[in-house]
């Protein structure tokens, strides 16, 4: 297959660096990663992940978590399951 189309995008340099570091660890080039993303869009006929506007409860939870509030800390998975009643 002949690859002749060009994709150009401006992106935050720090985000680009972090993503490219991950691509390298995965053994794929940026071009391959973008091609995989496009292929998934084609196959799913949409974005390959959920995109949603968070509701008020989710926003409040994120804000509390970011502030270090309302967190439940567990020493391990067993303690977490115990606290969840599972």
C-alpha cells in the first residue's frame, strides 16, 4: 500500500515527548501509532475510546481527589476488597 497522504498537527511538546517515549517502549514509530489510531477509527466508525463530558458528580470527585480529599487508602488489594465488602 502506497503511503502518500500527510497528516500535520500542532501538539504540546511535552505531550508529544511523553507519547513518543511510550511508542518507543512499545516498539512502534509515531507514524505506525497514528496509522493504528486511524485504522481503529475506520474499523469502529468512531473514536476507539469513550469521549464524554463528565457530570457534576464526576467533576466534584476529581476535584476532591486532586485536593487529596475523600480518599480511601488501602495497604493492598485484600484490604480494598474488605472495605468494599467484596
